[in-house]
């Protein structure tokens, strides 16, 4: 058990494991993204209502999913850092914030592009879009807070506390389409019930979600390694 937890405790062990995992995660992630997007763009059928415009789902849905999952990842590491003083916690939190900021921006951007032919407008201040926009502001604020203190330890602690406070926005994003009347459609994919999307569209979407996840995981590994090498003498 100690050997399994060592990469989470030892900076040097994490760097070593990071270096080994990164190329495999990146290559597999890119390959799955290309397969998923290729199937979705060229082989999935035309939607009866939205026509070809729905195909941006293969970018938008993975980005929307991971914009929230990454914040949960940050919250877990922030909690571990504050409670158990795990040294690697801030590196995982901030590297995830960089990735999360990019992902959330792409979720909002792709959603706006999708909204033009679907809703007739690129932006609408409904509950889902507004709460996701707040998430983007939170990512930017966290990065700004962490870089604005000369005392690194103080910056890491304040950042961790802010991350935990900000968790309250994630359930709001998730449940916004159920709690309020919005333009945004309910989730097409469900783990607890049958998905409302046809399998010919669901399969490439699922592949895209897994591929994007691996790519973002690899990207997070790269960012965290660069942060550690910049701050630590290894």
C-alpha cells in the first residue's frame, strides 16, 4: 500500500511516474479523439431536427463534462492538502485549474456556436450557461489568486480554501436544467437510465468523451510536471 501511495507523497516518484504515463495517455487520447470525431462527423446520421449542426456535440459535450469533473478533482486535492498537508496537492490543483479554464472556455464557445442555428442566438443568460460562465470566472480567479502572493505556501492555502468554497457552483450547473426553465436541453446521456440519444450517435460521442478525458489527463500531467520542475530542485 505504501508503494502505491508513494507517487502521491514523493515529488520525485510522481515525476518519474508522470514521465512514464504521459506519452501513452497522450497518444491514446489523441487516437480516440480522432476516431470519435471522425465517426461523429462523417458516419453518424443527420439529426432529424438540427441537421448537421448537432455534430458540434462531439466537442461540446466532452468539454462540458470535464469542465465540472476537473473542478471536483481540484476540490479533492485541495482537501487533501489542507487536511493531510500532501505537498503535491497544490501542484495538482493549479495544473488542473489551467486545464479546466481552457476546457470551460471551449464548452462555452462551442455551446455558443451550437446555439446560433438551434436557438437563433449565440448567447442566453439562462441558468446553465450563466453558472458555467461563473465556473470560467472561478478558474481564472483561482489562477490569479495563486500567482498574486509572493509567499507560495500562503498562496497555496488560500487557493485551496477558495476551491472548496467554489464547489457549491458545480451542483448548480448540474441541476440547473431541472431546477429552472432554460433553453438548454437536459442531458442526453445518463448512467442511471436509458440515454435519449441513438446508439449511432452515442458510440462516437462516448469514444470522444474517453479520448478527450485521456488527452486532458495527459495535458494535466505535462502542466504539473512543468510546475514542479519550476518550483522544486529535482
